[in-house]
C-alpha cells in the first residue's frame, strides 16, 4: 500500500474533507468498528490493522492487515482472538488513507 499520498494533493483540498471522516472507533465483543462521516469522495475499501505482539516497542511490533467491511457509514472487521492492538484504515478513491484511533485490547509494553 502506498503511504504519504496526501503529498500529491494540496492541504487545502484534502484536509477539510478528511477531517470529519473518522468518528467513534471501538473494539467490542470481538470486532473493531467505527462510524465514518460523509466523505466528499467515494470510499474504495477498508482494512483492519492489528498486532498480536505485546512485548515490543510499538514500531517494532509485527503489524498485519485484514480486509474490513464498509456498510453504509460503519466500517467493521472481526478481530483475531489474539489481537493486542487494532485500528481501522479507510482508503478513498484517490488512494488516500485515513486511519482511525488505535484500540488497545491487551498490552504489556
């Protein structure tokens, strides 16, 4: 996945439409979900980002991704049983990625 694509677009063009995109993240009952605002461009896909690790500095942990579902204004993904931390990304039609807040499920580090 490409990161940093926001540099291809002007700050004034992208930030106003992305600012309200992510709302209400949460990990509850084996799923990670969030409500999205009304983006000005179509959402292309979503993904769950998670780590099973609890014993390493966060940047050093192994992070994995799985597809997430977009249904209306809700993005949702089932959590692996041993997920320690998760967050959701949404990718809009231009390839720009917006990440929700992380949720700590189990963390020793």
